[in-house]
C-alpha cells in the first residue's frame, strides 16, 4: 500500500502547488509520468503477490523514468520523437494494464 499512498500524496501536492513545467521539459513529462505509473502499479502488484521489495521498487521507479526519458530524448535528436514517444506509451501502457489486471484478480478473485 506504500506505492498507492505515495501516489495519492504526490497527486495532492501537485494539485495544491500547481508547479510550472519548463518548456524544454514538457515533451518528457508525460512519458516520465507513464513510466512512474508503471512502477507504481508494479509495486502494488508485488505487494499483493507478497514479493514487494522497497529497493527493487525505487530502482524500478527511477530506471523506468530515466530510460523512458532517454528514449524520447534520443527520438527528438533523431527527428522521430513522436514515434518513439508513442512506442514508449504503448509498451508501458501494456505493462500498466497487465499489472492492473493482476491487481483486479487479487482483489476480486476474478
């Protein structure tokens, strides 16, 4: 439940403070958020499976976000940023839905 609580606290802080994102960072933010959500849902799934490890969660969270941002950066440098961004969103989206399906099976036994 730690990942879920952290997500809710982070969302509340973001809604209250409403931070401004610099223009140069805006293309990377959605990808970083999706990568972070992948790690959070993976953490929730690991908790329900009884295999959660905080070190693995932190490394997964940071590495997912950094790798996704690097892929988008590389795509921008090559002139194919939109295509690589779409690829990252699709891959991480599939992982998120897979984790959500597993969480649903744990919670509802269905």
